[in-house]
C-alpha cells in the first residue's frame, strides 16, 4: 500500500507491519530514516512516522495492523522543549523518566537518546521496567550503551543485566533497588555523557511513591521527567519537589495495551532470550542455588514441561542468561534447566515467574 504524507503530519502505524520510505524525508522518535530500508513495527508496538518534507511510504500491513494519519506532529511540543533544555546541560548528565503504564516512557527515552546521539553525545540507558523491558529479558534490569540512533530499543543489546526474578516491583523491592545500585556502579566504567533511567509504571499508593523516591535518591539525577495525562503523578512530584522536575504530557496518540497484549510482549521477549535452549543438568553439589529454601514448596506439582524462570550467573556473579527450571532428579542430585547458556553456571537464581519451555507465562 502506498501512502503520501504531507509535511509536518504524522503516520501512526500499529503492529504487525513494515514501513518503507520511498521519497522525501521523515523521522521516527527523533531520528531520521532513510529511503529504501524497511522499518518493522513489531508485535504490541506503535511507531510514529513524522514527515519533515512531503513524503511517500510503502506499507505492508499484517493481520490486525492499522494506521492513522494525524493533522500535526506526533511528538508533543512539551517533549521537544524538555529535550532541548536537557541537551543544553553540559558535563555528565543523568535523567530519570517517570510515568504510569502506557504513558510513553519508553518512547520519550528513545526520543531523548536519539536527539542526544545526533548531537554527538554518548548515551547509556538503564531499563528498569521489569515487566516490559526492551533491552533485557522480563524480570531483569538492564544497562545498554546506545551508539547509534534506534527506532525500537528492542533492537539494542544490553551490556549488563541483573536478574530480579519478578515482573512487578512490589514483589521484589529490595532486589530492584539492589539491581539499580549495581548498574549505577557499572555505569562508572562506561564513557557516557548522558545516562537515561527508565522506570516501571507502578505509581499508585504510598509504597510506589516511596519506591520511586528511593530510585531518585540513588541516582541523584540532574533532571526528572514526569509524563502524565492528568494528575496521576502529583503525589510523586510533590514528594520529589526538591529535585528539578519537568512535567510533560502523555501523547494523545499513545497506544494503550491490554493486559493480554502486555503479556504477549513479555512472552516474545522470553522467547528471544531462550532461543537455542536445551535441557541441561546441574549437579546440586557444585552450584549455588539462591532462594533454594523455597524449592521444596515451590516445586510441588512441577512436571517436565513447566517450571520457574531462573537467572544464571558465572563465578564472578555476572548474569549470563535465563532458563526455565524443568525438574529435579532427587536420586542423582541433579537440577534440570532449559537454557541456551552453554557454559556451566555455578550460580542459579530462582525467580517467581512460571513459564512453559516455549516461553509462555503460566502465572
């Protein structure tokens, strides 16, 4: 399908689809796209294509995909002003992005990163959204260096990952904060002028407010970007009033995802990190099993196809991959894990998520 887009208008494309710019110039989340190569809109995603000049696109639409043309740019003016102000700061800068579920946090992080990279800044990003992480597996927090502009952070490979084991912060608060602290320390070895910290969408209740405040205290950011469509962040903003806070709007065209769609995105990510997995046996006498006191209760009813998500670490405590706990041979003293990790892992971390070997969530 061919579509002509006038200058300063936007094309919102919902998955699954691919878009090719055939003439003119256009941007996606702050970075220019070239004529010829396809831009894929993966499952669960919507991408905004903004025409810098009159432009022509070729669209390949999948089942249930859709597109919408807007009267003006898709990027809110408040986003542009906020990023302009951030990029005027000099030295090493850190920015924390806050917002509810489907408020546009990841899109803003991508837009800020792309604008910074186009301005010759070195950028690092910590993705702290346990349930909807783009740069690492669900139930982990990841750190990545961004060396060139991207339209989808899912394409970025993490430089460092910490396994948390849950897809929701309330179930693992101390583990989340410990992971943030670990990645902050590892950032010190990365030559980066701008650190962006993306957070999860848990914002309601005093516990959520305290959690976000602890993240801010840990990083002491130069700027906090609060994305909201109404007053949903008011309690958090009030709690952080001594910090420099920039409030920006949720884009009107943001795509709201159902619980089922968010689950499908997580499963897509599990499958990415389980690619090439095989069932491997680990001698319980030669590995450290964290949270192993839960095994007797947790593994009741476990069969050969269903198990718990686990994280695997090497001798230095560095994350090397995920797996699915597929059983225990109690007589021989072996633990069975479905994982793509090749080398023996001396440390296995038991998570709280249950998966099939195909990467589908059980609970």
